[in-house]
């Protein structure tokens, strides 16, 4: 089944404790992206990647890191989490083809609480 | 940076009433996508619009792309409780093929 998986789905952690949220897709998509969703603010892009070893900042990259060593995986790293990073996180992927963009497939989300 | 305004932020309707959400941009868009997020779920793709003035229908949903390609709308006829959720417009970012910017969404609630 074609899907985007995220782990963990729920995480409660403390300020300053490094954590990684994994994202994996099995559709051979070139494009992957991380979003955070907060009430009233919609989906804001954190980082995105157009292909392996190609990553770029989105709208709210501060406090986050990513890597794209393999096509299928795009982990989100919080080196020193803070309470303002408490949020619902979504990973998404899509193929990139020619002139017109393709739909994005979203993972189930990771609810992160930083105390 | 590029901004997308989506209105209204919330809409409460009685089942059977119509619903419309609007998406506006200050810049000309190459294309725009629409997504639906059910409560507790993740965004799911609905449709993509590419051409100026394009109108597409999916059962009770009608999607329009403005003639100037600066705005778009989603209209639901005779809402049902299954329409509950948040609807997002997502134009492609200028100069970044395949990279989307999401509106803040319109949260629709339907009273039976």
C-alpha cells in the first residue's frame, strides 16, 4: 500500500532533550516536506527536499534540522526542543514531474508536546 | 514572502445549506490545489486547478480558478455531516515547482 509513515505518532518530552521524528514514503517520490499545524495558523512549512541531498528552508525552519540521505526517508530533528515547538507535525511527499505539480500525500501526523 | 488569504476561517451551517470558501493571492498563481482534513486526520488531496477560469466538479463540490489566476473557490452544495472538516487551498509557490504554500484553512461544521 502506497503510504507515508511517521514515527512516533505521539511524543511528550522535556525542554532540551534532542529528538527525531522519522518520515518514510514507499512511492519513490522526489519531493518531501515537513509542516507544523497550530490552531488558527494552518499548515506552515518547516523544511522541504526536492531530492536526495537537496534540502531547503520553509517558512518556519528555526529550531529544526532535516536530512535526506535516502530518497524514501526525511527525518525531522529537534536538537534542543522548546515549549513553542509543541505542535502537530505532518510529513508529506509527492512526485515531481514536468510542468505541473502533483498532489501531496500526507503522513498521519506526530503530536509533540514539549514541557 | 508569498501569502495566501483564505476566508472565512470558520463556517457553521445547517445540514442541507450551501458552503463556500475563498482563497485569494496578491500574485498570479501557476496552479492551485485543494485539500480536506477531517477532524483528527491528515490533509487529503481533493483537486488541482491549472487553467484560467477553470471549473471542476466532484459530486456536490465545485472548484473554480479565477480568470486572473489570483483567486479560487470551493463550493459545496447541500452540505452533509460527512463534509465536516477543514478545507485548505494550496497554491504552488512562485519559482518553486511542486512546492506548495497552504492557506490557513476554513473549518466547516455541519449541524444535523
